[in-house]
C-alpha cells in the first residue's frame, strides 16, 4: 500500500516537474562579492587558521569557530576551516536517513519529493544567506551529490529540523527554556537558560560547534549548533539580543518556505531590541510552528514570538519578571488553536512547563549556577522518580546542548558532553569581538565556567548508558534470557518504557501472563504522552483477550 502511494506520488511530481526545474538549477549571484580563497594553516590536529579566522577544540571538547567577512567570504571561511567536521556531520545525517529508508527505489522517490517540496525555499531565503550557503557548500562532500547538488543540499539541510517535525510529527525537538529578571535574579539582571533537546543520535551530538561570526554588515553574534549550519537554534549578539527556538505543533505544510533557524539568524544579525526582532519574524513566511524566546539587554526583558504558517503571536508577561517556554503556544493569537490545545493535552510540554514553574518557586534569586541546576534536573513533579530518559523531565539525557545567557553582561555558558552534564564553558562577547581575543589567543573565560554535574560520574549514569545500548536488543527478533531481561529492568527501574518494551517482547513470545504483568506495571508509572498511554492500554486489552 505504501509503495503504491509512493508510485502515485512519483507520477504526480513528474507532472509538476516544471515548477521544480527552476529551483534545482538556481544558484545565487555571487559575482558582486570579493573573495579570497582560504589557504588554511594547520597548527595541530585540532587548531586551524586563515587570516583572522580560526577553528580550535577546547579541553571540554567543544569546537570554537571565529569567522568574519562578506557573505561569500563567511561561507568559504566556514567551509574551509570546518570541512572535515562538516563532511562527517553530513555522513552521520544521511546514514540516518538511509537507515529510515533502506530501499533504493524509495530513496529515489524521496529525493524527487524533496526537490518538489523544497521548490519554493530559495524564494524565501535572503540573498546574502544563500550566498553564504553557496560558499560553505563548496566544501561539502561529493558523496551525496546523488541526493542534490552541494548548494541545494546545504539549503535543504537547513530545513531538516522544520521538515522533520512538520512532515512526520517526530517532535525530535522537545526543548525547555526560561527567562528571569528583576526580583528573580541575584543581581536583578536578565538571565536565560535553555535545553536544546534535538536528538539525531549520539554521534550527531559529538562535534558541537560554538560559532562567533563577525559579518561585514550587521551585528556580530555567537551561536551553538553543528558543523555545516549557518542558521541559529541558540545564540546571542553583541547588542545582548538572545534567541532560542522551541518546536510547536504544526499542520503539514504544502511547501517549504523560510527555515526557522534562518529567521532567528536574521534576528541576531540585525536586531538590537525586542521590537526589531518582532518586525523581522513577522515579515518572514515560515512553514512550521515555532516559539522563539527573545531576550534583550536593551529592554531588560524577554518575550516569546510564536510563529506558524498562518498565524503570528507575541507572548509578553504582565506583572511578572519571568517567562517559561516549552512546546506549546501561550499568546492570545493561539488560544483557540485546536492543534495547540491538543498539544497541551496530549504531549509532555505542559508537564515540563509546570516543572519549570515548580523549580522557579523553589529557587529564588537565580544566578547562572542555579539555572544550570534547573536545566540539569532529572526528576518529575514534586521530585517524583520518573526514570532516566523520560521526556517529561527537563533533563531528558539527550540534549544536543544547553546554554545560559547573561545578556546585559554579554556572557554565555555552553554545556559540554555528555548532554548538558559536562562543564558549562563561559564566553564573554565583549572580549571575543574585540582586539583582546586576538591578544589572548583564547575564546573561553574559564574562571567563570560552571562545574560538571556529579551525576555524570555516578553508577546510575553508567547504568543509563548501558540501558540505551541494550534497548536496541528488543528491536531484533531473537530470544532474550530472563537474566538479560531482569538486568535490563534493573538499569532504569522507574522508566515506563522499560516495562512496555519487556511487555511487548513477552507478548510477541506468546507469554501473555508475563506480558500482562509488565503492561500493568508500565501503567503505574509516569508515561510520557497520552498516545503512549493509549498504546499500552491497547496492548493490555489484546493481552487480556488472549488470556480469556
């Protein structure tokens, strides 16, 4: 049935291929920009430079990149310095896609679909960003040219986050963020914290990149992401504007428009206050629903800009000096939105929202160290044990990164591996975007670093790491010993998923009595979403039928 649908889709796409042709042959006009092809000087295995552009790896294993120039030069400098990292990241991402779609025929259909779906993206991306992407793409691998030419591939990858949660409703991005100021912070200044729970596997998260960008036009800024990315998911500019993105519930859009990470990049490069950030977000056509938490040193405040393909809202708190953001909308513009209401009811977003507020009640007068404790919290409401890896926790033990911003001081702390448990490395944007960095030849302000979480050295964390590895055993059709199953359950005993996995295993082995016990146990625990709970109840019902 699925294959037949793909064949129909193939013929439909061929019929409208004239609309695709223009987009797949489009490249930006780069002729107006001066360019010096970078000649990279390799200082050692983890330090590279070209003129004043620089890439190095710090002792916390974060890659730090500094680039400057016009849009084309920025792209070339970025690509030349990060080429090996970028190509590795591409390989990780596309091997993941190949795992999802192993059939060569279906891969061909998917490529044709991507070309059709992304046919209008280039019309919705700024010309200077396209130019930068073009420069960056010159250093992409030739290995994946069968998917799309290098430039188009770079463009498509910037929409991967949007396409992932819109088309398949994967919700790979279940992020939490907060902003506090005035009476809620130690010094009265604005503080922002966020967990970016974007998970495409452990390998994808290994090479984190902290970028410091000094564009020829606009405001210098920093962002945290991965090699090959010019968009922003978490970042701050030299004016003290911060942006963090949290996915919302989307309807499936008919065509790709502006990737959300390029909207936030534009805000960082060109906005000095909240009003300017709102103006930029309002004029861009997006194709998914997203919350953008914007903090501002100049306004000493923070708001949430809520964007979707056919609606726009701004959430400003009244009579309060704190704002909390998870994965549902809060502004009046969305109060009657059925998708948003369903998201609040069925997902884990509302639970994390309540947990953030609970922790803010318990922790008064916040400072960066206390924000780190909140972002690292693994418990449920009222400190309930809900199992490690539960998406209802603020720390789901899968975050790509966590970041803490102090906009008025222009300080930012970036977490290091694993997840947000490693040391938070501090950076001072006032120093980095000045001659002082060139004299010091270093990026981090190490004396202000926040220590790693002691949990990372615990037996419980080692158990969780083993639990993740052993979970894959249940995807394979093979007989598992009782000793293995008991050991597996002991590694993460409070997590509902453990009982569900074992219950399914017993069900498939036709051991319905044991399956019943496991499903009943799972239902006593904190289950992540309503659909998850419904699924367990459905299995239990089928099991009881088999027993009667």
